[in-house]
C-alpha cells in the first residue's frame, strides 16, 4: 500500500484568498441614488463627515450610501435632503431613485392641502387688483392670473402662450412693446438659470432653458455685460399707445412646503414704479367697471 504524503498534498492546495469566491472582495457599483447623493454633497462643498454630522448619520453610512454598498431608509433620505437643503423636487428624485414613493404622490393629503393653497392664491391675486398678478410654476408656466394680468397681456398683444418666459422673449408684439427688452431679458434669464441650477435632475426645466436660449436675440441679451451700475430695482418698461408703463415685481412662495408641486408655485405681483403707471391701471379698472 502506497504511503500517503499529506504534507505534499497540502502544498498543492490553494490558499484561501487566492481567487477564492468565499473571500473575494465584493465590488459595489454606484446606484442612481448614490450618484445623486454624491453630486449634492459636492455641490454643497461638504465632506462625508460634515454631511454625517448635519444629517445625524455615521460617516461610514454616508460612505456606504455613496458607493452603493448600503441602501437608505426613507427617513434617512429625508434627513439627507434637509441637511443638503435640497428643493422638494430633488428630495422626491432621491426618494424615487432609492425605491420609495415620492411625497408628492400622496394624493389624499396633497389634494386637501392644494385646495387650501389654491384658495389662498386666489385671495392674493384678487386682492392685488387693479394691478397684474399671476401664479406660475418653477418653469414660469402660468397656473392662474387675475383679471388685470389677463387684460394687460391682451392689451400688449400677447399670443396666449402659457409659458410667460417664452411669451416675453420670443419675437412678437409683446416682446416689441418692452422698451428695455435686452436688460429685462438678461435679468429674467439669470433668474431662470439660477432656478435650473438648483435642480440638476430637472431635465424638463433644462430643455426649456435650451429652447429659450435658441430664440432670436436671447443668448446675446443674456450674455451682454453690464455697462453701468444696475438700478436698485429693475422695472420692466412696457409701451402701450402713448404711455410707457414701468412695473417691478414681488415674488412670494409657499412657506415650509414638503410637496414638490406646491414648492414649485410662485406668486408674482407686478407693482407700479411711477405715478403714470399707477394712474393708467386705475383708469383701466374704472373703465372696466362701467
């Protein structure tokens, strides 16, 4: 009977760890959520430790989330969104990429809240008469307007485009009526570019920005450098008949909203910048009441 050399057999065996599936390091691919989280942390200029302290999570957990090694809980997404000061729509995007339903999809409570918000908006718009006031979303799509705003846009030859940014910047009678169109377009585009920058996941808003830039004269107006100190408040100047009406705006938002649709809403009220404009709108109101 042949002797069995156990030691020789041992020398021929693989050592654990040499391509052994039991001990091989598991590679984790970044997920859509992890990429979004890392992007927002970088935008805020925070280290993983900084974010961990702000969100009340461990640095190790933040690291695991960013590499795709761990999946967040729903509460953790809320904590991260608050720590990163993300818009409600971006928090919804984080929830969706993490596999959770968005807050804005809760139709039961959202509908009740929206009815209250709609009533409040109507109250503000009607109370602003005889001056124009509108409710718009993040992309400046018109949601509702008071009678003064509708009549004023009609007076200026508006085309009925429900996107007010496009209505003000595309060639046509309304654009032609704006005396300081280049200066106003430059300011409007800067405002919208800032809004788009706040929402890196909002491809719809980015597409509109590209469309606006492609309109004749818009890119040139937006990139025109200032040649003098800007005025404290920019008033858009509209020519109608023999009058030049000067209006500046106040913009209000819904406070402390966690619903992306409600968070999107803006109430823009236009106010007279001089006595000529004030008298013109008061006269229009008096004439319509007859």
